[in-house]
C-alpha cells in the first residue's frame, strides 16, 4: 500500500480527503470615482485581484475624465468624457450618487448616504475641490469649472454672454479664457498676484506667458483683488468689483483660483493630514491608518528623488499612483515587500494655441537654462540641481519634454552648454 492509499484509508468512513478552502480576499472599497479611483479599480483587476471591488462615486454620472471639461465639453465638441471602462465586465461594483460621510476605522466601515459599507482595504481617492471666493457662493452668474455639471452649465453661457471675467490666471484660468475666446466672448482675466502662474512658475519663466493673453485678444489685469461680485439684474449685466474701486461688466464670472484636497470629511478619523488638507501618505501610499491607502489629488507623498513631500494635482499622478496602490494591496495580502511611489511629476496644458508640458519639480534647483527664445512659438526651460536635470517646461517642444523626463528619471549629469543649444537633442546632453 502506497503512502497516498494509507492516508486515504485513515479517513473516516464515507468521507474523502479535503484541502483547506482558500482565504477569501478582503473587499477593497474605493472612495471617489474620478481618474484615481477608476484606475485603482482597473489596476486591481489587471494585476490579478479576485476579491470584491466596490467603487463609490458621489456624482450621479458615469465616471469621466476631467481635462476635456475645459475644452471639448465646454465648447460643445463632445457630449461627455466618460471613461471607456466595462465596470460590469471587470466585476467592479460601481455605486453612483453615493456620498461618504464618515469613516469608522475601528469598525472597518464607512457611513454613506446609502448606508454603511464595510471594507477590508480602503482606498481614498476623493480628489480635490475648487476654492471659492468668499461671499460669492450662490451668486447667480458665478461659476466654477471642476465637474461635468459645471461645464454643462457654462456651455450655454459662453454661447450667449458677450463678456466674461475669469478670476485667477493659473492653468485653469488660462484654459477657460482660451475656450471663451474661441467661443467669441470678450474675456478679462483678473489675478490678485502681480503675474500669471504665480504659484507654479518663477517670474522670469511666467513673464513671456503673460503676453499670450493679449495675443489671443484677452485682457489681463494683475495685482487686482476682487472685492465683490454683483449679479445681473433689471436687464443689466453682472459686475466684478475690484478693490481699487473699479468694476468690470460680466455676463459670466468663472472662478479659477486653485483647489484643495477634498478631505474635510476625514477630520477626527485618525487619518493624518497636512496643513494643505492632503492625506499624508507614506512612500507606499499607505495612510496613518492600517489597511487605508490614499492616491491622486487628495494625497501627498514623500519623494526621495526631490527630498520633499509632493502634492500633485495633475492627471498623470492620478493615472500612475493607482498602479502602485493596487500592487501594494496585493503585496500586503501575499506578505511581499511593498513598492515605493516616487514618480517624475508630469502635466500639460493647452492654452492660447500652445501645448505646454512640464515634468519634474523645480523647487530646490540651483540653475535655470533656456532653450530657445521665449518670444518664439516654441521654447523650453530646464532646471538643474548639482548638474543634473530635475525639471523641464516645454512649449511646443514635445521631444524636449519626453527626452528631459527620461534624463530626470536617470539622474544623469548634463552639459549646460549643450542644454542651452536648442539644436542639440536633450538626450545628447549627458556628460
């Protein structure tokens, strides 16, 4: 009798040998159905997770991409921007119109407008919410541009309003002004700082970009603080009141003064947050609570590459981060080492007929180098630290961006003389 036969014979009469059932994977609940949330759910399936995946979205719409809102959707060139994802086919439990109101970490549960939801692993992907001008909430004619509903409300306004005022000369302000000019609206952009993109780029780099407004037929007023907004009444258009006593007629007012992580609901839950409101995730995108991750616009993470904690409110971060979160959820279940998230940040903006791209993080750079003349249609700026490229801004020079991004990832030292020669490919500037 062989060993297998002996083991079979020792079983009680009428029973057959059994193997212990495989452990059921815990439910992964994702809060937020924007890019970061959707991509986390998709990445879990692509990487082999077989357990329940529940995706909670506060908006009633099918999950959608945001960049088209300030362009194609706003101008009526697209009816929507829904992600091409077969949620049912991927066995993703998509629940729309469900707002999460509380996190009860001790119970591994969420409170929502549709009742409690238990989780085994939780992913926070709530994104960011636009900042508003104090005193303008609910004023007719004042708009934000963050959601699909915002874009659809603004679209008919652009078609009928002869004059629009944009508050904020940042990326979103420039993109809306571009769309408004294309729609035939007169546009005035008001910025409280003394220059455009004050919080994003150094003054010398942003200066030539200010000229784009006039070239597109938009009026730019910097160093101007908005004191109030008057709604249209008795047939007269609305007005934007400035602190210097002047007023700007406005058929529509769009506020684009930045965004803040949508994390207020996490107060008192034990999830650590920074002064900017971001969830302070670690290098693996794990929060201060066990089994709770954070990704996308709502989360900051430590970057060893840049020696700083980064909060990146851009599309590419919401695409790349979820892959790391999914990998780390699976690694934790398998008892394997976690993956570090330390990307080269990237974003782009289409404004005033120009394609602007940026990669890296220039804070801490010790050298700024120009490639080309900023008065021309195409040019780039490179930032170096200790002889290595750490950031690049490319205007109409996509090869500079692509090659520069790879140089940043490699950390290779570059020759400044070659970098400043726009005829030399960036990939050929290494020492």
